[in-house]
């Protein structure tokens, strides 16, 4: 990397957000997590929203701390995050209200309404995006149904860039997750906007990964370390950044992004919008350096986290320890029947042990005890179910693409779960390679660095892969 000034990566997560700083020590990259803070939806008037003010306050604190740690100066800042959610803005570019959380129940009714204008099969054939109530297209229509569709909108990661001084844009990898992009033209699918009565002018301008968005402005821009800092749109979709951060080398490989959600897929050359792909729930999302991330989304560690949240309410002291729970689960025999992880009942937050039992009883199975004493049994059931669903998804990918991976690259916080990794290797018959836990941070830095090394916007896959190799093996320290 030719520019040896520091870089900052902001990664927004539905459960935690991070500000990380990359610096060079004697020619070797070093990454530290400057600030991590908890995140989660808050209920306002019976609806789920994100506390945008708190997110921005915490990010500002992390950026100020980064400035103190980097007297050599900071070259750039990039932002990644979860997709689909957005912020409505007034004419001055300020938020009109707290943004909705994708888990809010309003989206289900909106999805049904949208499909009266455009059937789900037709929408998939146009965009290649998995039919899920969380998709931006349904959320925007929910605004319209409630009479709250006034004001321009911008997805959350790009909003943070806008808050820092960038124009209002939609980065390509994140935009493809909205259900409003035409993969053939690479532009907004205006016919969908028109069919649903969504304002064209409210949509942001599309840009490619690695687009320079101008300088940092406001009070933060006055700090010496940020005097020449550039705002860069990396792959703003955290999964696209996570895959960009994999230094996999040659050969066919699949990826599993294991976190709140599990995403199982492969990077391919073009969209697969066949009826069969839609029926199996696969989505086609833009990849950082071109191509398509073809994968299936699953409930992931969300199930166990919601179980633990429920049990913690009945526990005194510090609650359940996940590491201990994994050890205890490993001592148990394999469950008799796996969970159906595609059950829509698992999407919303709440009493997950009760929902798991509801599914079991619908299938004629005995209910499990729902107290915290049964936590290892639930964990074991969830881990085995995840591994089994991973294996099924990889078989479906082989059916749809004609490609069989030689190994699995596991990224995300879930790859710390060695028991789940072992179950996955056993269920799939493929070796599992543990890649970076914070792979989205690595991909964020890789795209930023690739852009800093060139004069024009947009970055190629080969340039990103080169930067990812440089960063591979670098541990992110607190």
C-alpha cells in the first residue's frame, strides 16, 4: 500500500457497531478497534426504530478518538452496514424521524400490498432479490401506505457518509439489496418505482464501490488528523465487504457469513433469476469488484441470541455465558429432528424458546422445557440445524450453478464457534477455513486502500484481492 497514513472503517451492525483504525508500524499494517458499542432497535409508539442520534454520537466519539491516535493523519473513512433500512431526509438533508427497523411488523402488510401490483415471482424475475418483507421496496411502500413517504431517502451506511459530509448516494452493493435495481442495466428499476407510485426523485444517485465522495466536513473535519481525509464509499453492504475481505486464493470456494444472519453462497459472474432460484430463496447481490454474490439468507445466531435474551430475564447475576453454553452443547447427542430455519416465525424478536416449541409441536414433536436450564439443549439443536441447513443450501447452489466448492470460507463472529464449524464440515463434507471474524472491516479497508492507489473511482476485483492479501492474518486488537 503506497499511502501509509491511517484509515478508518466504520461498521454498523444490528447488534453492535464498530470504529476501527488501520495504521502502519514499520511497514506492517496494524488494526485496532477504537470503539465498539451496543446497538439494537427501540420501540417508539409501538413500532421498531433505530436510535440514530445515539449511533451518531457514539461514532463521533470513535472518530475523535481515532484522530488522537493518528498524528500521522487519516487518509480516508469508509462505512459499511446492514442493508435495507434507510433514513428519510428533509430539504436540508436532516433526518425527518428515527429510521424504521427492518424487523417492524408493518413490512408484512406492505409486502402483501406490493404483490397485488407486482407478483413476487415477477419482482424476483426483474431484480433477482430474495422475497423478504425486510426489503427496502416493501419498507418504502409501507411509508406510502402510512402517508409518510415524503422526503428523500438514503440507506443507513450511506446516511453516515452523508452525515460526515458526503452527497446523498446509494452504493451499488447496498442498492442491489433494496429490490429496486435492474441487474441488466445497473440502474434503478424505474418501472418498479412507477408501478408502486414511489417517487423517482426520492431515490439517491447510484455509485460504485470505491467512489470518492469528498472531504470530511463539520467539526470533525476541523481536527488536524482529518484535514485531508476523504470519504469513500467502500462496499457499503457489510456482506459484500465481508466477502471482499476474504483472501481465499485459487480454486472454487463457498462462503458462509455467520452472525446475526447466516448467508451461504458463492461469488458468480452473473445473476441467476430463474424461477427455481426464486423458489429456493436465493438472492443476487452486487459484489465489491464486480460479479454477483449468489446466496441464501438464514436466521443464523439470531435464534440463540433471542433465546439467551429471554433466559437472561429470569436469571440473576451476569446471565448465560455463550462460550460455556457451546461447551455444554457439545456434550449432548445430536437432536432427533432439526429445526426448519426458513420458518417466518423466527424473524421477529421475542420469546424464541416458545417459538421453537411451537414449530416442534406443529410437527408432532415433544416440546422442550423453556427455562434456562434447557439452554444447552436449545443451543445444540440450533447448531445442528444450522449445519444441516448450510449443507442443504450448498447442494442447492450446486444444482443452480453447476459449480461445487472445494472448501468453505467462514467469516463473521459465528466462526469463533468451533463446534458449529466442526458440525458444518461434517454435514457438508468440505473443509471449513476460518477467515477474519471482522471480515467486513477487512473488506472495508481493502476497498478504501485500492481506491487510494488510483486516480479514478471504482475498483477492480484483482486490486481488492491484492489488498485483502496484505491484510490477511492481521488481528484486530481492542
